[in-house]
């Protein structure tokens, strides 16, 4: 496995060259910590300019599809990541789909919660708000099918860890939740969707002959596991992963994507 600092190792470069030659290509990405560095306020997060430029270039190419598979909801992804509406979007960890670039009959998916799920979500929201009240700097983020506690704004790391542990315990005491720990975030959902389902849905919708999936966090590992033998998984950062390749940071990924976009352009002629 390549090291985080070895973004353009011969093995990774060869894998990218092979992907670039695919008749139909899907390039899919997590957002936070992958295309965009983490920010204190999650609403301030934006893709790095070099990465955004490479994505826009790829999305404009024939037989090339760019997807965003994120825990963010579709509203955020549409307004921040895909203002030009050229990318396939899988929000809320695969529970939502916007396949607009594939045409009006592509089969979008929106979230519809049952009464039981709404009750479970309300209880989870109350639990998060109670923890936020106990830990200054912690923030709650409400999503269409879930809620999460962010501790990145907290200055005291030990208190941050304590808040996350307490939140985990509170979630575990409630029924009907899928709990997902992350980097300075503890999230739950009343749906069981995963990013693996998001990856599979985009591959299926596009008919991609090969796919690239890039992510940085625990939830992205489901996406890595959903890849086929001809696909390539790429991890951002130094966390444990099943992906065969790594880059060190969103900045390194931006540089890699610039090169990958050129490889794809050359392959298409």
C-alpha cells in the first residue's frame, strides 16, 4: 500500500492511467476532509479551488461522470458543491440521490420517514441538544434523516473526547438509530443507508466500466468495500483503510485530480 506522502507513486499513477482509459468512467468523492478541508463551522466548508476546477473539467468530458457521495444533505451539495448541476449527488450517506445530469427519468431518491422514524429522530435531536448545552463550543447539525454532534469548535481536546463519548452512550440508549462515529463528530441516522449503497447506485446508474472513489473517514470505508476489482479506492489521510492507495491531504488530492483530469482528456483524444 502506498504511503500518504506518495500521491504520485508509480503504482497509483498506473492505476489512474488505467482508469482514465475506461470507456465510461465514474469518479466519485466524499466532500468534507476529502475535497474540502475541515472547518470549525461545517457550513463554511468548501472544496479547494484546484479540486473544484478538476471536478468541473472532468464533468464536462464525454462518457465521464463525477459523483459526490457525502453525509451532507442534497440541499447543501446542490448549493455549495454542484452549483452548475453537472454532478451526480448522493447525500445523507447514500439515502438521497440526485441524478439530474443523466436526464429527467434517471430515478432520483428522496427521504420519506415513517412516523416511528420521526419519533426516533426527535429523541435523537433532543439528546444532541442536551449534550450541546453541557459542552460549550459543541454544535448540533440536523439532517433529513439524522443528527450529529460536532466538537471541532471545542478548544479543549479532552472535553471534546468526553462529549463524543457521552453522545455515543446517549445514542446507544435509543432505539432505531444507526450510529456513525467520525473525526470530531458523532452522527446517527434513522435510516440504514451507507456510502457503499451510494457507490453502487452511481455505478449502476451510469453503467461505468470503471470507477474511482475517494474518501477520508470511517463512513467512506463502506464505499471502498463496494468497489469492483476494476475500480480504484483512494484514501485521504492516515486513517485505517481497505483502499490500496492514499494521499496525504485535500491539497494533495487537488494536485492529483488536476493530473487525472489531464490523463482523462488525453485518453478521450
